[in-house]
C-alpha cells in the first residue's frame, strides 16, 4: 500500500488533466527558482557596485574625472552610476555655456538623475512580476487539478459495483498531489517576491538620498564656478 501511494506512483498514475496541471506547476516552480537565483546574484552585484562608487564619490575625487571614469565603465543595472552620469552630463552644460542660469543647469541635472533613477528602478524590478504571478495563481492551478481529479475519482466509483476506501484513496491522493505542488511553487515565489520588493524599496531610498546629496554638491560647485567667472571678469576689467 505504501509503495502504491508513493509520490512517483501518484504522479505517474494521475489522469491526463491532472498530469498537465502538474507539468505546468513544475515549470512554474523551475521558472521562479531560476528568477530567484538570478535576482539574488544581480542584487548582490548592485550592492557591491553602489558601495564601491559611493566610496569613490565621497573620496573627494574631481567630478569631471569621476564622470569620465563612470561613463567609460561597465556597471550593473541598478547602480547609482547611472544617476550620476545622467545628472552630471546635464550639469556640464553650465561649463559649456557660462551664462546659463544656475537654476536651469540644476533643474536639468535633477531631471537627468530622475530619468536615470527610472531606468535603474526598471532594471531592479525586471522579472519580479513573474514571481508575484506564480505566487498568486499556483495554488489555484493546483486546486483546479485536485478538484478535477476528485471529480474523476467519484465518476469512476459510480461504475463500480461496491465502492470502497481502498478504491477511492489512490485517486484522491493523486488529486491532492496537485494542490501540494501548487503550494510548493507558490510559497517560495511569494517569500522571494516580498524579500526582493523590500530590497527594491531600499534601493529607491538610496537613490533619493544620493540625488539630494549630489544636488547639494552641484549647487555649491555651480556657485563656485560662477563666482570664479566673476572674479576673472573683474580682474580683466
């Protein structure tokens, strides 16, 4: 009896509809675990890249040198290099056009960083909706397989002369495996989605803080640059 009710026997002995449900759930589980492993590795790379860049950013390195180094480097999607490049690229117009109003240069830099933040957030959110979808629908797919299997079991019982528990138990057990597989696919996906969503929210807070700090630095640099122009103009006169 124990051998007949083994998981492998139940899966192989299930009807075609229940088997199809099991295959779908197995594919969903494989997909979710693939996404989880890739996102975990990607988020670890992003965390390391942000830490390394912020260390260089606050080291006092010249902004122009830092910009050229960042623009010529390859960084993982989601790092703050994208925000820095987008903001400083727009701010450089102040040096190219010395009479450009400081407010216009700063507004342009902030827009550039906001655009960069949107791109980096999209990169962090990539594939996360798949985890949410798998986590939400897998139990229902498994439940559908269970209901279908139990219906088929009771229909077959109607054709037997003397239905017993020994006859119905294997069929119901086969059907219940579909529910178990649905939960097996859903639970890790839900846990991973919640975890990754909290990481994305944390990164969004980091981006906002970086934009505020960078804007303060740009504002001081812009006024220093404009004051230097005024001194040079006064000496020349």
